[in-house]
């Protein structure tokens, strides 16, 4: 199948309905990479707190969600998930066939999104994370029943410059969404490594920077080589060496099981509120 050509991103107007931390991370990533210009963006929110932040970046703001939908080609739903029914009812009269709707909302499924909008609305779910702000995000895309290949190509063109993009199913989206929260788990691991180095005499700023570089380097090594994480671990574990002793201490502390459990309970919680 031929790949659909992507529309010129410089000609697209994008609106955010809600502009909290995740929306701001996407905007920062786009601006960092000169993917989308501030003048192409518009954002709405009920209060001035977040609007003030993005307005200072040169983005047009409003308190009127319908104004965003009317003015933009791509509408990104970034409100709180529990507000989606209210927001959908508010904007549905403005969602015409020319609009592409992207949802960033955790635990809000494609059928639920489509049910709240006019029949035939082109909807995709995009589950990114806040590392998108530094162009190292991780986004799972899920197609709605009415999207075209051009819609998918466009969405990938928007998210690929700010990180890894994978396409999945609605059934897996809660798992993909757990990777958004997994930044918190990685931050705990990073902080713990830094604490350990400080305990052994290293200055905090050096300990944290080195721990962060180790995490980034390990991830890049896996992505570029395709090696199984276990192979990477084994490659630095010499018999009776220092690293295998550290690995043993981690296994005794239950690090592996704790991370697996964190992913599981996060997904289950998303399923509960879906």
C-alpha cells in the first residue's frame, strides 16, 4: 500500500481544548524543533493560569472552546478526562467533517469519544508523555473508525519530531498510557541511583547528571541495537564482578517486581475509570 502524502504542516492550524502539562509539553517540543509555529496554535482553558503560560509563547488564547474548534483544522482534546462529556456536548455543533480530532485523554476510549461527537467525526487517540517537551517522548496512536491514511500520516508527522511513535489498538491504549506515567517510575530510579552515589561520596549535581546520562544512554543503546535488555545487562556483568553484585542487590530489593507491579496497577486503574 502506498504511503499517504502528508499535508504541509506549515499550513495547518492546531487548537488545544485544555492546555495543562501534557499539552504544554507537546507545544514546547514542537517549538524546540521548529515543527509548528506559535502563530499556528490556539488554546482554550477555563482559567487564566495555564493560558498565561502559553500566551507568553505567542499562542492565541481564549476561554471559549467553540472558538478553538471553529478556528482550527486539528483539534486536540487535552482537558481533564472527567470533563469530556461536558466538553463534547459543548463543541459538537462546531465539529464539522473538515476537522480532525485528537484526544490526549487517559482512559477515554475511541467508542466513547466518537459517541460524544457528530457521526463520522475523524478521531484518533494519542497517548504521549511529558518528555515530548525535550523531543524524547513516547506516543501511542489509536485510529478511530473514520480516520483516513492522510489523517494518520499527519498525526505521525506531528508527533514523530518529538519522540517515538507507535500505533496500537484501543485495547492496548491503557498500557500505552501507562508509559506516560512511567516517567515518574524512571525519575524514582534516577533519584535512587543519585542518592546511592551521594551516599558513597559524590556531589549531588554530578551524581544526578551521571545517573540521567546512564538512563538515556541505556535507552538509546536498546533502541539503536535492538538488543534485549537482558543482553545489555549481561554484557556488563563480569563473573564475581561489581555489577553482578549490584544486580543481586536490586533483585533482593524487588526492583524488577515493583516496576512490573507499578505498570499493572496503573493499567488496571485506567480500566476502572474507562
